[in-house]
C-alpha cells in the first residue's frame, strides 16, 4: 500500500504544481525516493522524515522542485555540475528529467558520496560521476575549469564569495541554478561580473521556494 500511496502522492503533487510527468519519470522519481528513504535510516542524507508513503513536504522539496526547475534548463545544455550534492536532490531528479545531461555530483562526505554512487547505479544513470571532494579542490583540475553548461546549488550557503568561486566551473554563457527557500533576496542587485541575474521563478507555492537563474557572461 505504501508504494502505491507514494506513487499517487508524487503524481498528485506534480499535478498540483502544474506538471504532467510521464510514467517513466514518475517511476524513477519513486525509485529514487525509496532509495533515499532506505539509506536515510542508516546515514543522515536529509532532514526530512522519509516515510514509505511520503509526505507532501518531502515530495515537494526533494522531487517536485527539481522537476519544476528542469523546465528552465536551456535547450543546448549538455553538462551539469551539482555542488554539495548531499542526498542527491536536486541533481538526480534533474538528471531523471533530462537524461541527456552529463552529470557530475560533488560531495565531500564519503558516506554520502557512496550513496550517490549506489543510487546512480540502481537508477541506471548514464554519464554520471561522483566526486568525493570539496568543490574548491576540484577547481585546480584543468578538466573541471569552465567545463559545465549548468551548475546547480542547494546545500551550499549562497554568498558572493562562494558564487564567484563556483562560477569557475561554468563555461562562458553557462547558467547557475540556485534553489532558494522563502528567505533572502534573489541576488539581482548584489552580483558582480562575470555573473548576471537572468530570472527568478516560483517552484512550490506551499514552500515559497524559488529558482534563481544566473548567467556567466561570455
């Protein structure tokens, strides 16, 4: 009953947000949630209490928000870096919504990176890699410098200094996807070159969450 309840909840919360994901995406979102719930009993991947049937808040924040954000992925984007991946949201749902993206998740904690690797394997995610390191360390690698079309951030504290460090992952013309809660400004007045604010979109009304999109100038 719990699996059916979870499936129905994901479908209902998606519909409430104006989304109509296909059966394959719904099934993969369900599988990811159940993996996260099982591992969360052993290691702290998320602060949400992940019951087998889900809760509206957990489903909204972990699954629906990234799928909403996926609508704003530029059509030509092929590479995504996620900084501070934790339990895999928003990175994994974004990848499920856009399977063509080459995904690299950055997570400094070994146990969490093990989960991300296992979840990627069980979900059959291709062109997906987990880097067990701090993002500052990876920028010394030539293959990571200006290598991504997209960079997503949720678990990282958003400060001007952090943004200026993270923008080095982006190709000129690339975009940052910042997942933000109800607090804080949308950064439109506090950015410096090469970053510029592009748009702010609502994600989940109940959570008053937003997606802030920044662009790295060419």
